[in-house]
């Protein structure tokens, strides 16, 4: 990783920092991304998947983390079993972050790609829910979810 620090020395022999760059990107641009990543890690560490914690059902990205762990340990079949789009999702999301949501110069092509990608993720999610929910982990229902607790509370008072 390349870190570059630009500074000048003014008349009083004091250094003035002009900018810290990280591989051609300003660090200021990466601070919100790093904060979001840290929040996601903390959420997963304490409550698990926020989507599953609130709604009780797995999210469309369910299995991506396990897929990456399997992929990095060399088990490709298990990785694609956890989530068949884990490579594509990660590359597309990283490119969208780096390119500020503009993968193509043409806005029409950009929108078609994003809608097509979103449709493919949604289609895989629906197929996986029909095949695995609620019997195969992690596609099980979380009975301690926020939504389920609200429904139980409303049933008790009504």
C-alpha cells in the first residue's frame, strides 16, 4: 500500500501538510467508508445480520461472508454453495464505491447495469428462499427478531 504525504516548509521552517493520499484517492473520501465498515463489523459481532435481527429472515446477501471465507481457504464449491453471486457482488459494490456509483460514462448504460445487477441479486434471493427457507441454516426464521417481538406484543394486548 502506498501512502504519500505532501508538505512544504514555509518561511518559519515549519512544515505544512497539504494532503494525505492513498493510491490516488484522498483519505477524506475513505473515512465514511471505513466508518460504515467498522459499524457493520460491530453490528455483526454483537447482533449478527441487522436485516435478520430486525425482520427475522435472511437478507439477500446472506452467506457472502461465509462464501469469502470458503473461497479464501480454497473450497470453491462450498463458497458458491453459500452464495452463488459472492464474487460478482463484491466486485460490483467495490467498483460502485470507488467510481462514485458511475461504472459507465453513459448514464443509461449505468442504470441498466445497476438494475440488471439488482434484479439478479433479487432473483437469486427469491430462489434461495423458496429452496431453503425455513429449514436450512442460515435460511431459518429468527424468532427473537424485533418484528416478531412487536407482533407478539401486539397479539398480547389485542
